[in-house]
């Protein structure tokens, strides 16, 4: 079911009103390519600000690509959307977008960013991040 531009999916009030512990909250990893922008817009349009989760978006973009994804997604969600930074602590209510030309991981509740090396022929940034998130 597609939602209109100003519609939000209803959430069970018990879930929406839950108070999340700032030290223990879900971190949702999302992998996408440039073609996934429309799907992400629809997804974030339906995520309530009170959910208490953090979202990390990992994309397949070339090193030279300047991503406008943080600006685009910020128009569709009340969550704080920002480009990820190395060493940044992950916080609920935030959406972190991996910068192009990077490999991102997560350790100890902080994002880790490393530049893609020239020897990397077929980077798999989504696989790398989701594996780190699962550990």
C-alpha cells in the first residue's frame, strides 16, 4: 500500500509511546543503490519520530558521486538526517547516510568510515556494514 505525500502509517500506540533507553535501542541498517531513493522516501515517510531507533543507510555510489541523499531524505522525515562521520556515536532518532567513496562499519556504538582504496574493484559496502552491524 502506497501512502500519499502527507500520510503516515499508524503505529500501535504502545510502540509509538514507548520510551527508549538512550543506551539500548535498535539500529536499522538499510542498503540501497541510486534507484532506491523513492523506496527510502516512502519508508521514512512512515517512520514515526517517537520510534526510538537509529537508521544507517549504506549506498553503492562511485567515489566521485556527491550524494544529496541526506538533503532529499530530510524532506520526508522528522528524524535528523545527516552524512555519517568517522567515530560518530549512533543515536536514536537519527538517520546516518554513508558518504560516497567510503566503507562504513560500526563498533562500540560508533560509526567507522574508511576511504575506499584504489585496489578495491568491486566494493560491497552494504555487505561490509551489515556484517559489522550483526556482530
